[in-house]
C-alpha cells in the first residue's frame, strides 16, 4: 500500500509518501515540503491572514496532485498548532476542503505528544524502558513519558520556535534583554510541567525529536545527515550552553551560513535553542538522544495499526 501523509505544520506543508506493508516499518518513497511559516502569518487578532490561507490552499492542492501522481491509495492530512490555534480555524478548514477536497484533521496538542511518543517507542523498542520524549515544533513544545506505547503523561505547551520568535523578539538578533527575559520566562513556565513529569518516575532514556533538535545537535558536533538515521546523535547541555552564547549574537542571515542550518528556519534558531535549553534545565537533563522518527511517523504507524486491526 502506498500512503500519503500531508502534515500542515507551523513552518511547512510537508508531503511524505511511504510504501507501507503489514508487519513492516513504513518505507519512505518520497518527501517534499513547502515553506509557509503559518505561525508567523497571523493578524493582530490572531487569525490566519487571507494571504496565508490562500497559500495554504495552494500548497495542499499541489500536495494532493503530487500524491496522486505518485500512486498514493490514501492521503491522510493533518494540521498542528498553527492551524489549531488560529482564531479563524473553522474558516481555514472550510476553505481548504471546499477548494481542494482535502479534509484536514486538526490534532490536539495532546494528540501530537502521544503520536510522537509512539514513533519514538517504535524506533527505540521496548528495551528503552521508561521513555521521555521531547519535541519542539514551530508553534508548540510537546513532552510525554511512559512505559508503554501510549504515554502515562503527555503535555503540549505553546513554546514553539516560531511562536517564541514572533511573540518575544523585536529585533534580529534579539537584544540581550530579550534573550535573558525569555530564558527566565521559559524557566518559570516549564517548572510545573517538569514537576508533573518527575512524578512519573525516572526515565531510562530521554530522547528529542524534530528539526530544531536535529539542527542544534548538528551544530554542537553530532553526526551529519549523511551518516544515516542509525548514527547515534546527542545534544548535551554544556554544548547547547556554548552554542546559545554564540548564536544569540548572530543575525538570521549569518546563522543561515552555518552548516546544517536551513535558511528558511535560521531566524527561529535562537528561540528554538532557548526552548531546548530551558526544557533540559527544567528536567535536569545533561544529555538528549536524537530520535529520527517523530510526529509524521507516529501518524503513519497509528494508521497502519488501525488498518491491521480492521483486517484481522
């Protein structure tokens, strides 16, 4: 079965096509994304702008056409915080469906955390024991911990890299006062979440997913993408601390020149690093292991589980 997964995130509209077979891991056949930065295209009232809606409709329509050309038997389309949190979400979903025929399913923050946890569990296996998973997106931060395939505790908080950039920084690079105030604010906001996670017991493994964490790990010395998904990659707190001191003095244009930094996301790097640092400190973690599977893979795995259950 060839399955298309359309992920409408805070930064990109991403189409992942996989060849999925019962009893096997989904195998990517094609992957393509369109950068829209929806989290940064909100009006003062919190609605997604008309231009943002129009571009989203175009991107979804193009993805649908691509999926059809690639022979997808099914297209699953979902949206995360950028659409979920906008004030005119009903209008956005209605426009997309009316003009493309694609029905976007809006995931809750808890859904995001649970599906990302499922992906990490399947990648690492049961030997990972009690697993703590952290994911930084463009609009939100997800955390989940547990022993099973479903976490015992899952939480989503609105601390995505794009959202923090938009709401807390007024210059490029942000001022020292903005950086310090944001770091303090994040520490305060994450403290109660960290306490709830601590009550679930000490994790055996702590992993991070998402483009933000992969970029931060690469900048602190982790293996490049070319080394393959099985290469062990980690992000350390000392390495991140040194990186934050370095990148907070750089403009987005200068950051885009660094190896492994996408020009389309360079302006969000400082915010993402501050969120990562605050999260590691709140959870008293000196090291995070980078997991290559995240939300999209979790959505695919859940879909395959449901299909297999129906077939049996």
